[in-house]
C-alpha cells in the first residue's frame, strides 16, 4: 500500500523595513495601506521558511524587496498553517496577503 506524500510546503511572512515605502512599485501596489501597520512579503515555498528567507537575503531566487528590506520572519502569523500541499500553500499565500491588506498592512506577494 502506498502512503501519501508527507506535506512539506509552507507559507511564510517576512517583515520589511519601512524604507520599502520609498519604492514606488511597492507603494503603488498598496494604495490603502495604513502607515502604522507593518510592511510585509508573503510567499509560499517547498523549503523551510528560515531557509527561504536566507535564500532571499543571499540573492538566490530572491525578491528584491526582501533582499534589500527583509528584517525577520513572522512565524506568529503563519506557523499554525504549515506544512501543507503545494496547491494549498499557493491558495493560502493569496488569501493571507489579501487578509493582511484588508487590515491595512502593506503587502508584496510572492
């Protein structure tokens, strides 16, 4: 009997330094953000969130906002969801990004 594959995909959220707000593309993508709320990057990965964050900072398949402005992972937001299948991670990435935007956060989605 075949066993189902172990889920190993994750969503993750990275806090970005507020200087990202000097980036026009980032600000244009967040027209309703609240200046008192965090700036974040939301992504999905087959790696651990920590490894993916390290790759971003090292320039490996990196998002430019994370590479330049990434401060820390925010596991308090995503830990409860991980791990999951890839399709679920992609769907949750989009849903989580939208939910945070609705709360006034400035979000860049991977």
